C-alpha cells in the first residue's frame, strides 16, 4: 500500500531532478553512492516519502550539511526535516546508500552475471519490482523528474551504458572509471538502467538522428545485420506519431542477458539476433518472422510507456496495449493493411478474458496479459468504428502529440477520443477495459423469412458499436444497441457474416 498509494508525503512534492551517482563493485557485488533528489514542495510540510528496499542500507541523508532523520517502513523511507518546507520552494537532498541488491522479479532486478565468454556482465531491469530495489527514489509512476544525471563508477576496462546522452568518462585513479550520462527528458524510475560489460559500440544514422548500438564483441557481426532494423522501426513510428521522443538523448540498443526492456533511450535486447520472438513465429500467421519482435516492440515503448506514461500501473494497457498495436502499425507501414489486420487478429488466441484489464488503483497492482492483446484488438475495433483511415491516422498522431511526456490515466484517453471523434466511445472502452467479457452480437434468424433480429449482449447498458455485417466485400454497417432491432436480409443464417477481423466481438447466431 505504501508503495502503490500516492500518499500525502508523496503528493506534497513534485520531483524535478535526480543525480544518481554510484560505484558498482563487481567482485563484492556491492553498490554504493548517493542520489541527489531535487523537488518542489506543493504544500507546506516537514516530511516526504521516498523508497528504498529494506535489503539496502541507508548510510545518511543530508540536507546541505545537515543529516536528516528518517523512518523506514518496509520499503518506504519517510524523511523528516527540522524546519517546515514551504510550498513553491525548491529543495535538494543527498541520499547515501549501499548494499547488495537482491536478484528478484521477472527480469532479475539487478544481476551480477558473467557473459558467455566469462566476463563481467551487470544489468538492471526492474519494471514491476520497482527501481527502489537498487537505488533510492520516489518509487511510483505519477511523478517524474524533468531530467537526470547518471554517474556510474566501475572497474577500468568495463563499459557502462545508461540512459540519455553520453557525457564523458573520467579515470578516478583508483582502478575505477566513472561513466556520466545525462537524460534531457522526464523519465520513469523503472526505465533508469545500468548495463555494465565488455561492450563494443557501432552506430547508424537516420537523418540527423544517430543510433548507437552496444553488444558483446563476439556478437558484433550478427548485430550489425540485425540492428539495421532499428532504422526502419524509427521510420515507421515517426510516420504515424511524429519525431522520435528522445532526440537529444539519442536512440540506443544494448545487448542484455534477458529478453528485452524498454529502458528509455537505452532499449535492452536479448532476442538472440533472430527475427520473431526468440526465433519463433509467435503469432503463428507467418508475419512475426519478418522482423525482430524485441526491436519493434520494446522500441515502440519510447512513444507509449516512456513518452506517454500511465500514472498508475493499474492503467498499464496505455503502455502495452498501444505498443502491441504499434507492432501492427509497423507491419502496415512495411507490408500493408491486410497483413496488419491479419497480425492483430493473430493475437486473439492469446486473450484469456478472465479479468478486466484495468485493475485496482493505488496498490501497485499490474494488469494481466490481456492488456497487450485484448488492448490491441480493442484499438483495432476503434479504427473500424471511426471508419475513415485518414481520420484514424490523424487521431492517433494528434493523440500522441497531445499527451507526449505526460503521465495519464484511461479517462484521459477516453475523453480525448470522445472529443476528437465527436462520438461517445466511453461504453466501448469500458466494455473492453473494465469488464471481463467481450461484446457478443446476438443474431436471431427464422422469426420471419428474409429477416434477422440483432442486438448486443454486453455489460455496459449503453453499449453501442456499429458493426459490418452481411457479405465480405459488400459489408453493410448496422448500429446494434442492447435492445433488439431487425433488418431485412436475403442471406440465410449460414451466409450471414460479421466482420470479426475488424471488430473484436463474439457472434451468436440462432
Ligand atoms: Zn511491452
């Protein structure tokens, strides 16, 4: 609850800046250093809440030269100031810590590994687990710093690749070298990352944008071939949404010992330099093997997840539903609409429909996997409701541009779509995101010859989704509601079809 809630000691301040300045000792598997945290008070107060996992030690917290008192409660750290901090004023503290981060979570959190050649390989990936498992910060999604510095001291000869623009490196004279990176944009905590290893670097260029790649030496030749896809990925996404969001930080792909993660401007990659998902056609319709899933998916998060971020993990479909939809946009840009629709629909078998997508807020709860596939199928359904591709592309572009660099909730998405389509799409969003079942079109034949009755069965009382029915190629749009209506048709029950590739709906013919 302390982790998930945006409690009073989080809400009383607004993050401005972090300088994470640490030393990583690979031999002792030890991390130590400080995070300088600058924030503006929004209300008068004497206490703020930060976070650091209990496995790590707090060495001291300084306000100027004054040591501050603090209280730890599980992974929350309540920091107390001797005088009242005033609303509107900016304050800065230095939070010193050290310890052995534990390996935990889906991606390992922070891992001290060896690469296949037996060299040091240290990486972080902590989405879900939370960044406070390896560094002190305000560990939540709503508030982000405006920019950040990352300084990482590591033994000479190793390379650290973190987020942002490489500023330089300095030999510290004690066998360690400090690598400095500057992030010019807001960044969510879980995106901040270390990648320490024997990396070699190469680059590519798209217009003015340099693309930087860091891989293990023995993978260089494979990577030069595989990572050429990054350019095409950027071209496709820029076509639909506008400029790459982190131009000043650059775009980077970094080899890592896990499948991949959307670390902002420093996407990590572990997809074996093969197309598909670990070399597999994971959607099973012959399209996935045309591209590298991790390059296309994780980089899509630069637009949805990193630039536009959900303000609570409960609404994480804004990251995953949209980014999965971006995969289909990449397919459409490269191979056309028919393949894109086929690709979107290939996700249907992965949808479980066991629980709603949007989960409880304020408790650090994460939605289930339906947020990816059902989220995408919902967006594809909305395209058919808008029923005008030129309008649809403008809507997507403007929606992204409107919310870029912001932290938003589902309500913001729905309000934007309603306002800019002039339609009431709320019942559609609600049905797919806040209920378990998808809408079912009830079709009743045989009451009278040449006639079909129709209505939606849905949880939303006002559910209303125009849908194409009849014969493929000569579809007719009807406007079913949750009340029975009827239409004339020359088609029999067997002949009468519904465009279920364009709308994610069930159909029940009787
Ligand atoms: Zn994703």
